[in-house]
């Protein structure tokens, strides 16, 4: 059973170009991702730390014009080890999937548009993520299993430290999520809103 072992951290705005230059020089560039996501909240809490018990991380997203339903399952925070499920869907079915999930009771969450630069460095996938009007963060990931998850966790911590990427604690991660979620226009309530009206702001992704 594959487990996604992942660590995260904030990249100060003044350091982003330097960090990206390091990866451009020393790592294998994988791809640039332009992504729009509809990210659902399992509960309707306002603060991220109050939603820690929500083990289901559900998204409908489109990346470089390719759409999918994505779910991660497990405890989440500044670092985590969760199962990931990915189901490709036709781009034209994106709105229909949002409606499908609404019927199932998934009505609250946030929308997010990001630009991500993905690299492979020492068998670790590093993603440098830009959130417009907020800033930058990174994700460092290794696919493991139940027997190798701890080893992967230790390797991620060690390599991030060598590069100079500062990992964040769970508490710092919750603050980061709350800051992003509180950006104007991020939150949605499909009990009161129509996704088609929200989509108009993100047509470039489709």
C-alpha cells in the first residue's frame, strides 16, 4: 500500500528566487503546474486546527488542462503520511463532478489557484508553490509503504535541512492554511453559490 510521506514549509518571498535557482542548477526539473482546485471541508469549521480530525482531504482540480478527482486520507499537518487516490475525469465533466459532490453533501470549502515548479532531487520530489496574493511554500515528498515510511520521514527532514528549507510545525501549518483560506474570494458555500459563477474567475485554467 503506497503512502505519501510529505513535509512542508514556508519560503520567505525574499528567498524564493535563490531557492528556485538552487533546484534549477542541482535538481532534475520535472514540470511546471498551473492548477485550479476546488478543495472541500469535511466539516464547516473556520479554523484549520479545528479540522485536524477530518481525515478526508477531497479535491476536484485541473492541472495544465487535465482534470481529476483527488483524495488523501489520514492525519494531516506540517508533515504527514497519507494514502492518495487519483481519478482522472474529462475536463468537460469538471462542473458535473462539482454538482455530483454537492448532491453527496460536499458544499463548503475553498478555491485555490497556484503555480508550482516540480523537481526531483536525491529521490525526493520537491514542489515550489506560489499562491497569488499570499506568497510561497514548498512540499517535499517520498512515496513509501508502511515499512519504509519512517525512513522516508527521516530522509526528508535531513535533506531539507541541508538545502536550508525550514520545515514548519503543525501549529505553524495551521496558521499558514488559515491565512490562505482567508484571502478574499477563497471560501465557497454551494448551498448559496453556483460554481459556474466562481468558475468565471478561473477560465484560463480550463
